[in-house]
C-alpha cells in the first residue's frame, strides 16, 4: 500500500464527500442546505446588528448573545465553501494544509460556542441567585476577559492537535466522510500510529465541552434551587422564563455534538449516510435555530428588530 507523508514537497490532497449513495441528486439536495446557510447567516447577522445598534441591549445578557451569534456565524462560514462546492460543482479536492486549517477553525468555534453557553449560564445564575451584585460582577471589562479567555483556551487545546496531525502519514485512501475536515475522520485515514492524536482529540473535547456541560448542569441545579425558594408562583415563572431560550440553545448544541461523537467513535457499522446526516445536523441546527429561538422568546430582541425594520421602511 502506498504511504504518503505530509512532509513531502507536494501537499497531500484529500477528497471530500457529499451524501453517500445520492451523488446524482446532490444539486437538489443542496437547495435545503443552501436555505439553512442563508437563514443561519442572516439570522445571526441580524442579532449582532440589533445588539450593537440598540443602546437598550447593551447589557451582559445581550453581549453574551452577540458572542453566541458571532460564533455561530463563524461556524457556518467555516464549512460553507466546501459543502456547497461539493454539492454544486463537485469540488471535492482539498489539500492537507487547507484541511487542517478548516479543522482548526471548525473545532475551535465549536469549543467557543460551548464556552459561550457556559458564560450565558453563569450570567443567568448571577441574575437569578444574586441579582443585587449582577452589575458589579458582570462588568464590561469582565465580559471582555471571559471572551478573551475562551479564545485563548480554544487556541491552547487545538494547537497540539494540529501539530500532531501534521506529523501523520496517510495511505492511498484519502477520501473523507464529510464535505468538511473533521478531526476524527482525518486521523482514521492515517497509516501511522494515531493513538497520540486520538488522545489529544479526546483531551481537547473533555477539557472544553466535557468541562462546560457539567458546569452548565450545576449552574441550573443552583438556579432551580434558588427559584423554588421564591414565594410567589408568578415570580418563579418569571425567573424560569428568562432561562428557557438558553436551555433550548444548550440542548440543540450538546445533543447533536454528543450524538456525532458517539457515531464517529462507536458507530462503524452504521450506514455512511447516518454519519453525514448527523454531521450536518451538528453544524447547521444550532446556527439556524439560535437566532429564531432568541427572536421569538426574548421580547427585547423582538422589539428592537421591529423598531429597526420600521425605521428602515420609513426611510424608504
């Protein structure tokens, strides 16, 4: 078997995959994918624009929401070109350097989203459990520090992953399972020992999402305990309502992520299209649904959107 090392002068070329078994219908299948990308890009851009434009939304909760939208926007842009390129133009080739760069940003923004969801859980915890100190705890400077810390964490956990992937040797089979570069998918094509890469990937996963998810659950245990101590049912309902959007956002992020990780590591006997469907659900559902959820469930965001749209109509 031919063994190719990525240290050669000529960069390796991998081949991306669309929907297995439905290659002839990929152009038609691309229509809903394209629609989902448009919704994700438009919705998250609108959230960012509204939060930046409206002075009344310059509060910690909405700053974190704008971080979430920026992350979702970046996550969508990471895979837009390769996914639609495969579906529309059969542009399946991607060299090793571009593949590793896409993998770095794809996983980095995924971990960033997990961290932002944790920060939003902390925001709800302080707002409900210690409301008198809310403005002193979550200052603008502290919110900026949280954002920078999350970025540094993501770079720190992803750099070793990237460096060790660069050292792998690959066999003649260079066909990836998705329309983008995913770490587990990439290292499975290696001919050399990939145990270190697998360990580093698991470490990156557990030190980010594996840490964030239990902390989010713990924060909600404390929030529920605090809410149940409120005497009036109206007060309890009002407190819970402020958390609904965030709970849904956590669910639509972590459930597909955990499912995809399990399918990749233990679902080797599953049909190829199962991997593809899970991968695309994981990538597209949170960026598409998060703006919809926050627009519908958050009155301040909804009112700000209506206000801006009304102003634009008057100008026209």
